[in-house]
C-alpha cells in the first residue's frame, strides 16, 4: 500500500464516521422533537390525548358517556385511547419521513416500530370482582355535546 | 523481599480466588438478568374514588387495564376523567417506587446505573394533563 492509498483510505473512513455521526445527531434531534407530539382519539364524546409513547396524557369524558355504567365508559376510554395512539403513530411516521427522507431506512424502521407498538391491544376493561351489577340508569344520548 | 509464591499465594489459593471471582461474576450476571426481566414486566396499580377506578400501567407508564365501577361512573364525566388520570399517576408512581427498590437491591441505591434507570423512567412516565384536550366549551356539554 502506498502512502497515497493509505491517506485516501483514512479520508474515506473519516468521511464515513462524519456521516454516521451526522445521522446519529439527526436521530437524537428527531427523537427529542417527537417527544412533544400528541395524538387525539375520540369515542362517543370521550376525548383522549396520547403522547408519542402512546401514554394517556389527557382525558375528557362527557357525563352522558357515563350513563351505561363503569364498564361501558371504560371501554369508550380504551377505544379513544387506541384511536389516539394510531393518530400519534401516524404523526411520528410522518415526522420520520420528513426528517430522514421518504425512502430512508430510518423512516421505514420508525414506521414499523410505531405501527407495531401502537397497534397492540391497549387494555382490558373487564369488571372488578366487586363490580356492582346495577343496570344503567338511563340511555346515552346519540351525539356528544347534545345533552 | 517476599518470594513470588508468597506474594501471590499458592497455586491452589490463586485458583480458589479465581473460582470465587468467577462465581461472584456469574451470580451478578444472573441477578442483573433477573432484574432486567422483572423490570420489563413491572406493573403499577393506582386507584381513585375509593376503589371505584383502578388503573394498571406497565413499565412505560402505558395503561394496561382500566376498571371503572358503576358507582364511580355516577360521579359524572369530569370527576371520572380526573379520577382516571389520578389513578394512572398513582400507578406510575408505584412503577417508579418498585423500580427504584428493585434497582437499589441489585445495583446499589446510589450507583450510576440506579440514577440512569430512574432518569429513564422519569422521561418515559408522562405527566397527565400536559396534552391539549381541555374541557369542551360547547353549550350543553358538562365538561
């Protein structure tokens, strides 16, 4: 190997390192930026906000949604949360495509990872052992906001 | 000057000491593996409105189960929403507390690893109420 070859090789390796460092920096910046993303989901007037991890961070429940009892309203919260998680997953994916490029490996990984994570069934809502069996006191109105 | 074999002990002592070090390293590896497994399967449970609302979260703070009793639902939407968020916070606090205990036992309470694990959890466990969903101001609504 000549000195010139070695120099070129070293320059190439340094360039690779720089590119890798640049990608790592972009990935870290992107990760920080998605922390502030939120997704919103709705189910019969129940509104849920989920963060980029799919965690429930805010919740509104119309009183009418409580009319069919505890289990029914819990199921609405879960449905809205699943909707919110799909919403935030789609925002995270869009942000990944925008940051790393439509056909980039990073965007594909982000899409896959968030889709898998957010499509997991959220929770169980089966009644507790001491769940009262009282029937709903009155029917829920058909449209949120209309009570 | 002390002869070489006195400074380092006999071959038998050296082997015994190496065996003990290997055994300790193995025990630690087993402990750390068990800790990692337990950490990943950590669950926290929180309640509100007496036990009318019970929430379980995983180590990421994500809701794993939500139980609402009929009598809790009768408090109305606004109170119930607050109760669910409060129960979730309590469940997340329990995850933090149990993680701290487990980590302190295996890694040492003030170790850099324990600190890093606590920081990671703080980052993962969100603060409820930080999102944009607020009470609906639509006339006729109650929240």
